[in-house]
């Protein structure tokens, strides 16, 4: 164990001794030569990963490397300790990474002290290398510039940001009809984001749909579902009660969400009932019966003669994106079928029920 720990420490030591990332190297790799001035902004310190001219002077944690004069760093530390104001650092940006033009020692102190953010003047360099990541990045920048929506809306397919701009324009026209006056595009975008996009994303989050698409984002699913619901009107196989939650018209959806409080959607859930026939090992009936009855979903259980030994009535809540058989099958597999002594099961789902 001591040898393993020593190796880990040595590996971490080598990593920390590596210089910070070089801006010029990344600029060449990304072919990022077009630039735009973003002005003064607040930047997350952890996203500052390199330097333009002094990347060899600092290690990967932005600590001054051995043998270099520390006087400048000491003066910055004293200024911070005494509360003296310091000018903003100057950074170059390539996608989500930042490189220091001026202020290497200030960033070093900020990282040492665990600051979350720092004020900086930023010049962004736009990647032009024809990769999927870069094309999507530039499409996202175009969307942010036109819509003015700064919250991250991350899509993984080319061309989908333009569909969101189409939605916003449609919403803008609807707002103009309602208000009777001109509505600016970015004003409509802010209203779309608050009253349509975010409630829709909340529905997707509640549905757990993203778990079935591990390489997709919530924004991807928003585009897919909203496009088929509002634009294409195609038949869907992913929601028995979808129309009850998401009308086929975007403005109807907005009106419906305006009636909700706190993004709560009880109609997304419904209770389903099933009967499970269970065959068990001889002599294990009572013990297994008690274990099954302990599950919250099991409302009744009976010992019966015949091919099967037990019959259980289960009631389960399901969302609008899952089928009855999927939800029930998952419950039986992860609970009843896992009990030692259960030999086989058969599930009956009623199509019509009456009760007194």
C-alpha cells in the first residue's frame, strides 16, 4: 500500500509540474483566428487554463515554478490581503477555455485562494476548423447573439439552433397579436425561454426520458419532442398521454403553463393496477408471501391452489413516457423475481375494471 501511495504522489507531482496550456498551440489546433471583443465580464477561475506568453512560468495549478523571482507574486498577495483594488485581468478565450494575456500572478493568487470568479477583459477567438464540435459552437454563438438568452442551451445536432430561432419568431408574432404593438425579437426570446422552454424542460426532467438517451441533452429532447408535437404533428410512440400535458400548439402550451404553480404537473402521472401470479418453491409460500407484501406497491396478496401458489395485486405510478408493461415489468424484475425461492411469475394487466 505504501508503494502504491508513493506512486500516486509521484504521478500527481509530475502532473502538477507540467506547464499550463499554451494559447498559441490551441489557437493553431482550432484554427481560431477570427476574434471579437466581449468587453469586461466575470469569468470562472477554474476555466482559466493557460497563458499567452508565460505558460512555461507556471505549473498546472498556476503556481510559480521553482527558480523564478517571486517578488511580483508577493506584491499581488499583499495587495489582496490589504484589500487594495487590482485592475481586471486580460484574457483570450477559445470556446470554454481562457488564456491569460495580462494578470498571470493575479490569477495565481485567485486560484490559491479558491476564488470562484474574477473580472476580466476578454477577446474571444472563434474556432474555424471544420469539426462537429466547432460547427455547433458557432451555431450556439449565433443563437445567443440573436436571442440574447445567455443560459446554456446545448444541442448536439447541427441545424437545431435555427429551429429554436424559428420558434422564437413564431412566438414573437403571437405576442404582437396579443399586445397589439411591436415586440422586439430578444424580448420575445426572453418570454419564450421563461414561459415555454423552461416549463417544457421541467416536464422532460420529470419524465426521466433523458436516461434512455445517454448521449443526448435536455435541449436535444426539447427540440425533438416539440418539433414533432408542434411542427410535424406526427404520430408518436413515446407518450400515451402526451397530448394531455403538451398541446399540439405552442401558444396553447404557454397558456396552459401560465395556470401552473411551481412547474407541477400532476397529470403526468397515473396509477396502474396489475395482478401477478407467482410460483414458489415447496414450503416457502408463507415466508415469500411476507417478503412480497412488504413492498409498498403490493396492496394485496393471497395464497391460492393450482399451478401458481400466490397472487398479488400491485398498484404502481407511471409517467406519460413509459408503457404500463415496462413499468410493471421493471418492478417485478427488481423486486419479486429477486426473492430467493420465486420460481416463475405471470403478469395480468386489466384492460377494463369495475369496483364496488
